[in-house]
C-alpha cells in the first residue's frame, strides 16, 4: 500500500520516507529513511509517531539528525553506496542543487533507490543531476515544486530520461508550488509512463 501524507512524506508497506506532519500515533514503521535535515523532511515529532522499539532509522551523515536521534536505532549511510539491512536492499544517490544554495553537494544528502515489491527511487530535494539520470527504477518519486528543487519541466525531462513504469510527483502543494503543477508535469511526461498523482 502506497500513502503520501504531504510534501515528500511517503509510506510503502510499513516503510516511511521523510515522515512529515503525521497527525495520529501509528508506531507501525519497520524502517524510516531520512533524506536530509530540513524540517519538512526531518520532522522529529512525526518520527516519534510512527516508530516503535524495533524501527531502524536510516539517515545521512548529518550532525543535526544524529544529535536529535542519538538514542535511537540509527544506521548512517553515505552517498553513492549500496546497502542491505535485514531483507531490504537499497542504494543511495547524491541529492543536491547544482546552482541553488539550499542543498549543497558537500552536505552529503541523499535519495534512496529501494528494492521492495518493485524498485522505488525517492529523490529527496535535488536538481536534475548526472547521478539521477543513471538511476533505473520501476517507480520514481520526483520533486516538482521548483525554488528548492527542480521545477516541473525539469522533473518531466528527468522522468523521460529514466523511463520508469510509474512516476509520482512530490514536493509541491504545501510549502512551495501549487496543486496545478502536477497536471502541467503530467502533460510533459512520455505517454508510455503512468503518472500517479497522489498529492
């Protein structure tokens, strides 16, 4: 089951990515993946609502995150690496801005390519990068809001390069970028790719 709460807060079969603005107590997370330390991706209150004593929290090597989670079950990862935790295999992809100052490459922030029932690529906050062009996945989650990430035109361009079976636009309709961006994005995506709009 796929659920997107808001912004880039994604849940796939008990696995959370950047939980944000979770309202109810759930405590059902097997694994939580965090892409970076900005408040709309690293929301400690939402993490507390979904985690339990067995939850593994996978994070980049970020001082702010590690300080906040110092007593938790944390697994630190680096960009451009492959990992296996339990029965979950995943790769990390650098996630950064090329010219904008908000997400610098040297921060070591990341997106995740996770193998579950299919291969999912959750990009985090990023521009269209050379590393992202080389990812192969079944289901792409791509930011389209602009300002802090690529805009909907760049996101559609990347989608058409990667050619996933399914693409879901994220990171719009809340903090930056209105709801209409998803339809503008959809019009630019190759017709062979299913556009699944959830936000």
